[in-house]
């Protein structure tokens, strides 16, 4: 089989479907500094960040106004290696820069049996993609252009020899993908044991993709040709949140919340600096493609073993297969991904009236139906690389004054190494790890 035919096949898999899906992590749980240092918060009742974890538990806060803010610094190290279609040699590409600003803000006002609340947070995100020297995406695009006789006139696609261009240089890929949620709702204590909560939320999605490469010209024949991709995708949609808390006694607390799916139909905007997307069939300006945010259920159990020590057990389940993520080769992309779930445990110890220390773990499982097909149908997925993982959190909370607690936490995640088969390239090996450093405060008055 000729090399050009192989590369064209790879391009069809990785790019012609680009408008249908964008790599995204839809099951984040790190939405506060308290979570970062515990890895579990579904049954917590001690701070306003439970707006997003246990909204029905807000009635357990003291009467008055509560404000919670934190920021996370996310250092991700996804790396992938494969045989270059340009050189035939093994190459490796790695994420470069961290995400410095991943904030959240929660507020609640509790009076008697009623609490009203609001929050702004990030429930799903691929974070940033930053590959200053290129990645599998730019390699494949460059190979398709360089080995195409109609573009690189005179090239032999079997050997890569000849042609008016002498090589592919200055590959680069950068992008961000963020889901920003805004919610407002109320909680009510129905009985001394049972409280309920309901909220509406809006999720705004913004994806930005910038990348490119240079086809190096031959002096006296053709100049260098700089090719750029610059695309934005965005939309927003509405959903609901329901919660219930059951407190049989002062030691035991049970909590459950349901988040409905949110319909999202991303609109593509090809920016003026882009000179390759439409020509290569990567994206179509103005085209809309579905990328719904999936529904989920989160449950938690908290138990106070002693006045100083409490433990918490969490479980989460995301109904990804029920979301609409478009189709590839006639198959639902969401079905390729399958559902996802996680389970974790945490311990919190009150070392002194002012100092609280905590630690916890969370294990997340991706129930892939066809991982290879999902990665091939989702541009950016290889560069992000997510799979089954184990997170370990550790940190502390310190009360500067009775109404103000500062939080500091670190959370490290080990991702399972994975590999996929890409037509025309072969095996692509992927590994990943990430570190979160979070700091914030919880204020009551």
C-alpha cells in the first residue's frame, strides 16, 4: 500500500471528523480547595463549597452569609510517542505549560430552615493544550501535505523524495477547552432529619484551537509556506440540580445529588488568520456540532468517629452514553467512550481548635466501549490523554479568625498508561500525570 494512501487514511480518521467532537473531560470533581485536600466532599457540611457537592447540606451551615473562593494551579504532563509518518523514526511529544488560573466562587445565605445559594465553577475541562514543538495532530497534517503530489509537486509519496518543498518545520499546537457553570438555587430543611435542594445552572463552553506548521521551500523554486489553524467553538445550555440530605443523628450524614444533562450545540468560528482549516476539510465555518454535558449522580456518607475525627466515603457516576457527542462512521461517539464512575474515601482530623488536616483518595474508572475509536474520532484526545486514574489529596485548613478559614491543598493523580492503534502509524503510546496546588478561603458572617 502506498504511503500517501496510508497518510490520507490517517487524515480522514483524525481530521475530517474534527467538527463533530472536541476532546473534553466531562467528569471533573476538583471544584474547590477543600476537595483538593480531601478528594471527597459529597457529604460535607462545613463550608460553602458544598454548593456544588451537597447543596441540600447548606441548611446545616450557621445562620448568615457564607463565601467560598479558591484557585487551582494545574500542572499536567501528558506525553505521547509514535512512529513519525514524516521521518519513519520514533518521536515523543509532551505538554509544556501549566494552567495557572482555575478558579471557583460559591456563596450561600442561610436563615433558619432555608438557604439560598449560587456558584460559578468549572465542572468539565480539558484544560490547556500546549505543544510548542507539535504533536501527533500536526505530524499527521504535515505528512498529508508534504507527501501529497498535488501540493508538493513532483514528490514521490512512497519515498517522500522530490517535490518543491524540502521539509516540514515549526510545528505547534495550542488550545483551551473550558466548561464554565453558573448556578443558583435554594435548600430547605423539611424535617430535623431531611433537607432538599434544587438549582438551575447554565454551562457555557468555549474551545480555542491554534496550531500550524511550515512547509519549507526550495530556494529559487518556492518560498516557505506557513499554514495556520485558528478556530473557536462555543455554546451554552441549561440544566438542573437536585439534592437530598439525610441526617439520622449528629454523627452520620447521608447525601445524594443529581445533575441533569445539558444540551450543547457548538458553533464553529474560523478566524481570519486561519488559512488551512476549510481547504483541508478540518472545520467548516458556522457549522454546529453536538457536545452535550452528561448527567451525573453523586453520593456521599460522612461519619464522625470522635469529636476530632470524621471520615467520608464518596461515589460518582456520569451517564456519558446518554449524551449526544455526534457520530463517527455512523457510530455514536459517546457510546465509544462509555460511562464513567469514581469512588473515594477521606479522613479529616481537627488537630487543634484552629488547625484541621485532611487526606483522601479517589479512584476513577472509564468504562470504554471502544477506546481506539473514541480517540480517533476526538481531535486533541491523544494530546490530553485521560484514562483510569488514582488521585491522592493532602492539605490543611487553618482558622485565622473564627469566621475565616484558609485552605491549602495538593492533589496528585496517576493516570493509567494507554496505547491505541492509528491506521498508517501503528501504536501510539500515551502516559500522563498531574499535580494540583490549590489555595482559598471560606468566610462566614
